[in-house]
């Protein structure tokens, strides 16, 4: 099976021979040459590949102990006096999620092998007990790539564990960043629940497939969240191949920007403290 970067590499070479900039699909990745002689990677932005990014050696990380999952069943009746509903929305882009530990298709020396946030995020959810809450509390997980997907339906908050986010393998080949669509779906789902509080938590790299158009949409979603009395939080992790802009504050002022997966633990801890 070809890695998504393989055919892009072929396309880039074919176009460059014609004397023009390589055309590519937004957020697709391709190999490139590093100063050390090793191969690196570059990401497509606005139809052209960006600068070459050279990955540092991947460090060994402690494997995450998996907790037993639970069947998603909506709790009824709900304790309206203290219950909370949490919608966790997460980017599904492979190069942001990471593919260095749990993708057998990639060999150890593959230049398209990059660490990401998923493994650290799973550990942070469990360590900070994101799945605990007052009786009747609910939770769900939405991921967004080329389109938003409900990974964990709205059900008992106990379902929202590290294991519920899946493995790096689950996101292998994902390239889209339909941030606005993911947020719109989350607010729609939160509007259906009857708990005392509603919370939206977004973890992404701060970009949408079309940042210019997304800015206006985020402003609209900010108003909708206020109308629904949804408390909003965000963690923006800039992966090695992420673009620089961060448009999320247009909707969520309470946005924490991190540059290392290891920083996600403290970011999650701060959000959990504010919620509880």
C-alpha cells in the first residue's frame, strides 16, 4: 500500500520538470532533502510545498496502559443540578496525530515518520480523570479530517478515556482539517443535551482547510456557543509540519498553545480544574 506521500512525490517531480511550482493537495506531505543528507518532509499549502522540515530522532515513550471502555448509553434522567456535558473535538491529520509508534506500515527509517500529540493526549486524559464528573454527566468525541466524524457518541462521561481516542493507526492517511465543520457538529450535539452545563474542548493545530473563510464562520460559532451557554476551551499543538497561523481564538479566547506533546498534560489539567 502506498503512503499518501508517495504519489505526491511523483506529481511534484513531474511538474517541476516542466519548470513551474509543484501543484499539490492542501495538507498533503512529501519527502525532501535535509542538510544532513537524510530525508525530511514538507507540507502542501496553497498549492505549493513549503520548507523542508527535518525530524529529530524519535524518543522512546512509555506505553499507555489501556482502561476498559464502556458502551455509549445516554443516561436518563439527568441530575440537572450539577451534571456536565463535554464535547471533545480533535484534529485527525496524520502528521499532527503522529505515526511514529503505532503504524506498522511505516518502517523505523521512513522519512515520513513523525511523532505527534495522540499518545501524550491519551495519557493526559486518563491522568487528569477527564472521564470523571457529577452523576448524569455526559461526553462525546468528534474528530475532523476531510469531514467531522463522531468517534464516541454522546453517552456517559466515563466513556471519554485515552483509549476512546484510538491509536495512530486509526488516523493513518488522514489529511484534511475541516475545523469549522467539526465545531459546528459539536455545538449541534451539545444543543441536544439537558445537563446543567455544556463544555466544548478543542485540540488541534489552529488551522482550517480554508483559514480565510473559516475566520468569519468561527465568529458565528462563537455567538452560537454563547447562546447555548457552552463553555469553550482549546489546546493548540503546533506539530513540525503545522502551518503558523492560529485562527481558533476567533471563537475560543481561552486557547493554550503548546509546542511539545509533553505539554498537553498541564494544559488538560488546567481545563479539567476550570470545569470542576
